[in-house]
C-alpha cells in the first residue's frame, strides 16, 4: 500500500500542471516510491492536458497514473481520485497550486509512521498560503491558537477557531478509508464542492495531528478562478446547491459527539449561509430575493433550532436586513472580509 495518494483534478490545465506535479514528486523523500500521483484529466479539450498526463505516467511508472474521464467537474475528478487511490492517506492538490517541499518533509515522515500502525491518525492538518503571484504578496493561514502541536489529539482538545480559521481542502489530509467509509461522494458539475469535502467527514474523525508548516500554496490571480467575485455571482446557484447538501449531510448536533466540533461545524455552516445571502444581494432582483428566502427556509425546515442560532448571529442578521441599507451592509461586510482575510 502507498503512504499517500495525491489526486490532481485537471481541466485544461496544461499551462500550470507541471509545477504542481513536480512539487508532489519532491515529496517522495528517500525515493521510497510510496506515494502515488493521480492526474485526473476531467475531459480537457482546449489544450494538451490529456497528453501531458500520459507523458508524466510514462516518465514515472508506478508513481504517476493518468486517469481520463468525461467532463464532470471538480467533484467528479475528486471522486475519481478517491476511487482509484491505493494510499493510506488521500490529499487533493488543485492543478494550479503546489506543495512546499520543506514543509512536506516532516509531514511525510509522520504519515509513513502512521501507515505502519493498526489505528493511524484520521486527519492531518497543516497551514496553507494564499499566493497572489501577480501582486507579489502572500498570506499564511495557520491554526497555532487552535490545535495542540507535536502530538495526536481529539476534538475535545481543540481551541477556539478565529473568523478566518476554517479548515479548507488545502489544509487537510484525510485517511483514505475514512472518506470511503463515510460514503463521501461529491456532486458533479458543481463548484465549491471543497466545502463538502472538508465538512461532511468531520464527525467521523476521532484523532487529529496538526503541523505548523506552510504545506499548501494556493494560487490566486486567474480571471476565471472560482473565488473571483464576478465568477462567484454567476455560480450562485451552485453555492446554494452545495449549502443544501451540507445541511442534509450532517444533522447538528445529533451527528456530532464533541461539543467543540459541533460549534465549529455550526460556524462553518453559518459562514456558508452568509455567503449565500451576500451573493444573492450583489444584484437586486426578485429572483435573487426569492432564492435567498428559499435557502433560509430550507435550513429552517431541516433543522429549526439550528436555523434560529445561525439566523441570529450578528453577521447573518446584518446581511439579511430586508432593506436597501441591509443589502449595502452585506456588500460592505463582504468587501471588508475580502481585505482582512485575503481570500479574493
């Protein structure tokens, strides 16, 4: 069995996928051949992504595998990677991002030790870095105040998450069988499925290890990127779909044993609801207002007690004030968060 399966969803990624793949190949410290890189060509047609994937497989047999499928979106590519994975652990790396070699050295050492144990750590977490290459700036997102360092721990030992300290796909490495056992399957042809990936499996996680290392480098700057404001508005229906799936997938608090995990997941869902409200108010239309009422009504019907707690948080109260002033407040809150958290 491999130690880690790295899945790289690729869709017309020829211009930047090489950097990503090269950074992962450097994680095979000691040339043990105990990693695998699953390049998932998600129906690329506009460039030579498919040919590049095959060439990487030819150059690194036994380590790199090219998987070709009809276009199904980011979720379908992650699903394919998980289906083909033979590693004890599973890590998704987007094709325009890369891993830091120095940070991965200590993380790989730990994962290799865990792979030899009967009960390995369920979830390994590390820092990620927003790389705004065109601006020449970077912002490190860490969890030093949240997680113990230097040892395995449980949810009951976790500290307080700050407003910008959500777990993202960038920061997590799951045990592969945990993802399979919880039945994780991401929707196809839908953006923002990374939220499902880092949310739905959490109640199944019993043990965690945090590395205060800047493992993942998250590239920001392409015009078509899914965190671009105009792009996010155009995909607001997909944001709504993902949020509904998250509401349906975990029943808070019944599905969660730890009170601290329950609080974190409640805050995460609250953030998702806030994003839905904000992006449905970027343009003032009757259709947007109807959809905003519907998503809140969906949460209220599914979990009335949770709805009351989330709806009455300061941020969600402010972004849902039913006036033009409320709409402007929501937009102000979004752009303020943009500057503070550097996410766009």
